[in-house]
């Protein structure tokens, strides 16, 4: 373990640097600038904030453990999860009508009306606050594992207060700046840790391959050892399609200057997601090669054993960066949903000054952040696996209910389906009911309740739309003139590039 003075100093220095970077730069003068910036961000910055939001504290800690204990079938999620980013890049033309929006609730509300917008906003807020609570708990747990000289709640509270401070005062620009810092820090530490674990094995690449070929969990045949594993693998394909509509990820779409930039950011993001995800999984693989007899609780103590104090603290800093990068985006999303979607929909007031909207958004972010912090600190986790077991049930219900009600509406909107508000509400109710039936029947693991609920949502909407009378102009709509021009431009560029490559 690391001494109190040295470890606390390094962690405090990182938090202070994050706060300074977050508070630098020009402050937002309009609510749109506070919510999604001025659409002048570079592709590199948008890529960093997209990946920083996609990776969270648990995506660093948990895959190492699961790859060690379950083998190759737990290395696939890094590729599968990246598929949702790639799918988003493929439908960049379809995103054009919604580029001026500020939240996923506004997009759904523009198609299906006020009540679906309110429901989507409430579900997104609950989902976001839970994610923030989750990230603060991960910080507390990794600190307790790596640095016993510091009470874990101290670092968790400091990190929460820092991210609340810069997210409240600086808006999306502060979050973007800190995401760049946190992403660079996290990537550097992940690659360094992977290299150190490779060296710690004391084996060459050929020796490791020969060793892993004898391990059942690292054979390709282990992917289909049971019907349950094969079913989850098959269900992960439609799950990725539905997962492309995560509110904080879609928020990055609205920050892009054009649909063309959306395509670049999400295409590059899918590639780097796979690279980073596999690097994290390799840490667990190298630990297994070095010592295949460890229990789950012994994995991280084994990793940090023998490390210099600086590297031990670097692991904490890595988790801090990833957790804060996800949490600040979720808190910012909460503030936008409260002020822009809930308040505007419930009270029907649109003519509010930018200064007043920004002030309300800051108060909403502050309140949501403090609520999440108090909920997280109330649970004093001791080990990462205990944390995961404790929160996994809440994560399951939150993700399932959100997933069966919100993504289907967004995906249908993107593909040009237009219908009435009652149709959307009935579809959401059908999705929720189908998910509850699946859970009641005992399907509480994997993607089954999520997928079944989403399919029921879509089928319910289709049935109501075509069985009952609908207002004029509803149904499937094609590309508008702007989308057609973008598609033609993309086709011309593709042909030109192909001709250059041939020559």
C-alpha cells in the first residue's frame, strides 16, 4: 500500500489540475452554448469526450476480473460495445434533422409529442443519477483496495465535489476540456499497466499462446459451451443496435457541427473503443498467465504488488479520470433535461432568457450531483466485486426499463417513422409490460428482458399506428432535400476517392 502523504498529494494534484482545466476558457453566454457548445469543437476533442463518456470506472476494473475468471468470451464485449458507435456513424445522414436539438428527449418530443418527451426525460434523469452514484462508488472502492492509508470516502467526496464544481460553472465546454485530460491520462495508464503485466508474466508471446491453448476458457469453443452463452452472444447483436441511443452519447451527436462530423467522430470512436477495450482485457489475460490460481478478490492486490508508489496511485488516478469523465457528462445531461425538457414541457414556457436558463441548469446540476454523492457515500463498499453484486440489481432494472422504452422511439424517429403521441405511449407501455413479464418468468440475466421489451415496444407502435386512424402526414417518411444532398455529396466523394486509389 502507499503512504498517506505521497498518495494523497498525487491524487489531490490530479483533482486540482482537473478543476483548473475545467474552469479555464470562455464561459457560455447562451443556453445552447451551455448545453451543446457552439458547434465549433474539433473532431479530436469530440472523439476524446465521446470515448471518455463511453468508458467508465467499472469498464476498467471489472473487465480485468471477468477476463481472468471467464476467459475469451468476456473479451468480446469490447468489440460488441464498439458496434453501437459504428452503427451511429453509418446513419449519419439520418441524424441531420435533429442536429439542432439539445437532448434525446427533445428529439423524441419533436416527433411524438409532449408526454413521451416528459417520460423520456424522467427515465433519462433517473438513469443518469444512478450512473453517477455508480461512478462515485467505484472511486471509493478502488481507493480502499489500493490505498489503505486514506479513507475511501474522502477521495470519493473530493472527486464528486470537483466534478460538480467545474460541470456547474463551466457547462459543456468545461466537461469537454476535462474529458480530454482524463482520457489522455486513462489511455496512457491502461497501456502502461498492460505492458507491466506482460513483463510480470516472465513469458514470451509464444509461451503465453502455448499456455492459453491448454486453458478451456481461452479456446474459441468456449464461446458456445452452453445454450445460454450462445443466446447471449446472438442477442448482443440487436442490443448493440439499441444501445446506440444512450442519452449522453447522443448528446455528442448534437455537439457536432454537421452530420459529416458525426460520421467521423463515431467511426473513429468505434476503432479506438475496440483498441482500448482489448488493452484492458489483456491486463486480465496477462495476470492469468502470471498466476492462474488467484481468486477474484486477489486479482487487483496481485496487480499492485511490487509496483512503485507512483504506479499504484496511477491506477487510482486512472479510475478517477474514467469515473469523473462519465459522471460529469451524466450530470450535465440531467441539468439539460430538467431545465430544457421537463420545465418547458410541463409549464409550457419557452420565452425565458438565456441567463435565467443557465442559472436554473446550474442549480439542477448541483442538486442532482449532491443527491448522487450522498446516495453513493451512504454505501461503504469494501471490494469491487461486492460493489458490483450490490448494485447489479439496480443496474439491471434501470437499464432494462430505460432500454425497453426509450431507444425504440429514438431509432424509429431516426429512420423516419412518424406517429401520434398515443401510439408512442402505448408502445412504451407494451415494452415495459413485456420486460416485466420476462423478469417475472425468471429471465433476469443477459439481454432477454431488454430485447423483448424493445421489440414489444416497436411491434406495439406498429400495430396501433396501422390499426387505428392517424393524423395526416404520419407514417414512414423519406429523406428530406438536405439529407439527399448530403447523401449525394458522400456518394461523389466515395467515387472520387475510389478513382484516386485505383490510379
